[in-house]
């Protein structure tokens, strides 16, 4: 029996390299594409923390339309009001961090971090995508009120008790006014909460309350411009173009005092940075459009643009600032 031994062919080293390169190329082609690279590939839902018709809802619908057009996907708006914005915030905080569930809320998110003892989430459970617009807090009164300045108002309060209304206990306007009266002006003023800004405005127009604590963007700007209400002060770093005759708190002896209500967009924590950047760019482009800027300016809001990092830095600063005011006035909501 003869055994035939076949010759063994040894491939050149170059051939081994070629095979390895080909295998690596095939492996790369087979690797799955990151979800962030294909984002968005489906419907995006924006959950608004307040009822339809308010500023947050209005901005959310501007953003939904602009983002949808720029990212070529359907963007729907869903309102989930309640608990000062916490119901919507908790829903988004607990959603999948995939960029398909977003939160549109206001300064309430920063305030609630200190104000509310019991909530089912923390600000750390959310990622700041963009802060889109802000409006300074203001103190407004009826034209028939003899007070024409903060000095006049303080003097009046020293001889006769005054009251002020706002859109509810724990709102930014309530805390801002409480802080001004109690800590800065050191006078007593009774807070009268209303179920929203419209009832408070009507009470001011009807001389049922002495002062209305609100934001320019909460309906006050139009009423002041029309001469139906009188602006005593705005808590801005400079006067507002929409009501240039209303001085700031700083101009009236209260320097470095500024407070504003803003509208921001947030995603669940751990959302991929590429997705956050994609959304931020689309939102900025929307807010930068001439049409949106004109609409915002007319109602007393200043458009805001910036990177996710800049928006997050602003949000963290707001949490700290409002936390200081909440603690100073001794307010807590269970």
C-alpha cells in the first residue's frame, strides 16, 4: 500500500495580510449602525408640562413644527399638566433615553427642585437640550393705583397693608414677588393666588388686587402697551423693548436683581450626545427664524440660542438662584 503525500502550499505573507484586511472590511460592514447615527427614524413626542394655550404650549408647537420640518419626521405635542409641571417632567425623566420623548417646560422645573419635597424624579434625571426664550418677571398695577414706582409702592405698604396676586402658589412670579417684598423691600404684602394668569390679570384690571406679579410674556406686555395696566418694574438686566417705559428693579435701587420665566426643552438623562446635538441644532434654527422671533418679541419674550452645554449651564444656575429665593421666603410644597 502506497501513501501519497500531497505537497503543502504555503501562502505568501502578503496573501495573509490581504485576507485579514478583507475579513476586517466584511466585519465592519456587518457591524450594526448606531441609533444616534440614524436619528430620528420615527415619530417624536413632545410632552408639555402645562395646559394648552399657555406660553409653554405655544412654544412647544412652534418647536414641534420647526423640528419636524428640519428633521423630516412627525413631531406631536401632548399636554400633561399638573403638580406644577412635575407630572410631565416625571414622565420624560422615566422615558427611554432615545430622543423620541421630550419635555417642554418652564422655570418651574428649576424652582421645583427646591420647592417640592415629594417628587418622583430629580433634575439630574433630565438632560438639557435647549433653553429657547425668556421673559422678565414684573410687578404690574392698575392705572388708578397712585403708586408709579417701587418707591411709591413701598411707602404705601408702610402705612396701609397691600396685597399681590399671581398665577398660583409656588409659581415663579409668586416666589419672585414674595422675595422682593419680604427680603429686599422688607415690607409686608399678602399673596392672593389665582388659578392662572388670566384671572389674576382680570382682578388687576378690576382693582380687586393692588399688584399683579407676573411675567411680561404672561399677557402683561400687551396690557401695559395698551395703557390698560401700569408697569412698576421688570426684573430684567435691561428694559424691555416691548414696554420701554417700564424701569428695571436695578434702576429703582435694587441692583443685581433679575428673575425671568423661560421655556426649555429637556430629554431623559443618558440620551446620546449626538441626538441632543441634533435636536439642539433644529431647535435653534427654529427659534432663529424671523417669524418666530417676531412673535416672541411681541409678547415680551427674548429668544435664546446656545449649545447644549450653554443651556445646561444656564439651567443649573437657575436651579441655584431659585433655590436661594425659595429658601429665603421659607416656602415648601409637599
